[in-house]
């Protein structure tokens, strides 16, 4: 249950935001500003998961964290971010947005670079606004790329970041943070139940395969775009 909820939450949030970022960057005309935005959004991807979680723990510490210090300055009560099970999923997903959005947007930026300028010029002459050109030219042009990326993302929706979940896991949030990958680790490595852990891992991969084939089949019928 935790794996499915966290996977869907990650998909719903992490998939559309890179597309919006790519469209926004594509509309920037100042090359220096455009490259600066790309660098700022792309750089967090190179931060390791261990460092990222360490930064989060330092910034969100109940007593010395900068976020809680700001909240107290504003007259609010400090929040035990890692001790509150209800915040685990949002912390996991939105920290992933900050880290991976710039990297995930690269493929969509590349797809937008292939859109013919003649289409935009013709639309501008016809009186189309920038928003109308985005809706009727840019998005249809990159739709095959969006569909392919969606199929691949859905095929791995059950594969969460094991390292990140394990590092963020505490005794107080285990009820919502225990996912299949951490369960397999604890069964196989800590409890030496190799047969059961292997079966659980195989079951997880089988679900991913079924999702990939099913979504690809649906996509090929509805849009004529598919992996095979």
C-alpha cells in the first residue's frame, strides 16, 4: 500500500512539473538568463541522496533547523518534520521535485528545440498569443515524447528510491515509509530470509512489467505512439 501510494504521488507531481519547466525555459528569449535558469534547476541532480537527506535533516531539525527557527520567529510552533508520519510522503516527493525536475526537463527541452520556428511565425501573423502558440504548437509537437516518457515512468512506478526512503525512515514514520524495497532489504540482509525477499522483489518487478506492457498497449491504441 505504501509503495503504491508513494509511487502514484511521485508520478502525479514529478511528471508534469518538468514539462512545465521545459516550456517555460523554452519561452525565455534572453540566452544568458535561459542558461542560468537551466543551470540552477539542473545542478541539484548532482547532489547525492545521502547529502540531500542530510541537508533536509539539518534544515528541518526540531531545535536547530533553520526552517523551525523561522517558524518560531513568525510566532508559530516548531514542526517535527521527520517525526510526523503524515509529512513523510510530501517530504519524499517534493524534495525529489527539487532535485530531479531540471534533469527530467532536459528531454522535453530537446524536443521543443525541434519545433519549427515557421509554425510560430505563421501563428503570430494570424494573431495567436504566446499562450495559444504553446497550447496549439508546442504541446502537440512534444506529445509523442510526453507519451513515451509517461509509459516508461509508469513502468517503474513501483521502483522507489530505496536509499532515500531508508535514510528518511524513522521509528515514528515506519507505518507510512515501509515500502517493498526496504522490506526486501530488511528480510534479505537483516533477517537472512533470502527466499522470501527474492520472491517479494520478483513480485514487484512483475507488477512493473505488467504495468509497462498494459500502458504501452493502451497508448498504441489511443495515440498510435508506443515503445514497440
